[in-house]
C-alpha cells in the first residue's frame, strides 16, 4: 500500500510539474534570475541616463510607464524586488539599488491614511532588514507598525482598510470597510513585535486575523472582498466587492491574499486554525473547475465570460509564493500537491505566454495582470507586485530545492 501511494504521488507530481529533474528545476530558476537582472537592469540604465531614481508600477494606456509616488500603495514592491534580486544573486549592485529606492519612500513609515503601509514598508524595508540587519530599517519598521496601529478599531476587532470620507470609497456608504488584502499587512505587525519586544502589534494582528476568519469567508472557503462593519457596534453591515466581478464572486487576487495571509499567521503563531484556513483556501483554488490547466487563474473565478476573459498573473504569483511556504507546514500527499502546484504556476509564469521578452514590456518581468476591472484600471498590463511575488516565489523555490 505504501509503495502504491508513493507511485500515485509521483504521478501527480509529474503531471503537474513540467520539468522533473533537479537540473531542469535549477535551470528554470537561473534562467529567470538571469532574465530579471537584465530586464530590470535596463530600467536602471534608463534611470542613470536621466540621473533620477524611479519606482515603476505599471504601463499606462498610452504606453508610457506609470511610476509610483511614495504614498501609493504599490511603492514598496519595486524596491522589494531589488532586495530579492540581491538575495538571488549575491551581487552588491542590487543591494545598493534597493537601498536607493528605499530611501525615496522612507516617509511612508508615518503614513496613517490607509492599511497598505504594511505592503509598502515590509516588502521594502522588511526585506532589507532581513538581509542586512540595518538598524535604521528596524526603526522604520517599528514606526510603520505604530502608524498602522492607529487604524485598529477595537469595537470591530480589525484594522480599517480605507477611509470613507474621500475618494471613490466615500460613495459606497461604508462605515468601517475591511478588505481581504489587509491580511497581507499583518506580517509587518508580527515583525515589529519581534524586533521591538512590544506585543501590542502582534496582538492587533491576531485580533484582525480572528475577526476576518469569522466574517470574511463563505462555506466553500472563498473570500469576500470587502466586509463593512458598524463602527459603533462592530456588527457586520454588508459583504460586497470593490474589485471583483460581483459581491458573491471569488475575486482571484482576493483568494491569493487570503491564502498567503493565513499562511503567514500560522508561521507566526502556530495556531492550527490558521493552517486549516490556508489549506482550505488553497483547496478551493486548486480544485476549482474554472482554474485553467496552466494554473494561472482568470481575474475572477465567477465572471460570466470565462474563458474569454483576462488572466491575472499577479494572483498566480502571490498564490505560488504562498503555496511554497504553505507546503512546508504540511506533510505527505498534501505537501507534494501544494509544492507541485506552485512549481506549475512558476513554470507557466516563466513561459513566453506570461514572461516578457528582454527589452519589452517597459522592462517589467511579467505580462497579463489585472488591477481592477470594475474601476477600468490596469487591465491586462504588467504590475510591479506580480513581479515582486514572482521573484519571491523563485527565492522560496530555490530554498526548498536545496
């Protein structure tokens, strides 16, 4: 029976993973790293010619690159990608470049206007601190956690995602909107507690994760995008979407945030509820009948024009990176399945269908991501967070294959 199970696992693995030998796996990683250093190197060549430090986000409809201003929620991903290139190559050039771009977003540590300070600081300064132990970065991480803590609403038990008195959010009639994306900002809070010794940040992260666990998921473990809470009573007012196809649909990147976020929460707490949730979300994604064979999801699992709609490489990159870590907390067949799925996603993203040609795609790595179709924004374009999580997935894949 044991031999039979091993054979079944091998068949599953080989059916999901296109290359099965260590050499080919190694070649996939080295090929992507070589491409990334050359492609992003071209962006720095342009910066050098202009004598300016830029922070690319996406491509505008007119074909020009859209660059981040420091307070945009995506400003931490490009410097984070540079830190991953430093980790993947050991080349000090990438460390120096990462430090220069980090410098341009230092003021984010004091931003109290939205929850994305976690993305912005942890991906940039968090990775920088992990790789260099820079004491300045330690202070910035702690300050950012303090800023994010001001958005915690004790009556609700969550960090409020968006303010409701400005922008398009003001038109929705919300009181305390919390989005599933917010799970990704908890890593900053856990890290801040570890390096400061102040468990206030950790306690907020755990409370947020528990409240989200109670209210953000359907019976099939798919996630709502937005849960709006009553700011006085803490009760749920509504469950809706902002970037998905419909209120009851499963927006692909939202499922990615949920999978990744609860994997991080399990890593930091070892609470089995978080592992169960991450595994359940992974199962929802990987067993979904509308997940394509190459495992790159459509932008929403429930949009009505599948298969004639957009794929979202950013969702796939986040899921792949999350699956690599999640696999380490599982054993046996479950571990094999999760790791094989992550490998397949990375291989698909590495193919000509999703990875750009050198010198094209405005020097971004991946093509075919989706920002927000309901807002008509960033549709079927490269996105810097797709590149970031793709590189993170390569780092994790390399570590696992060692």
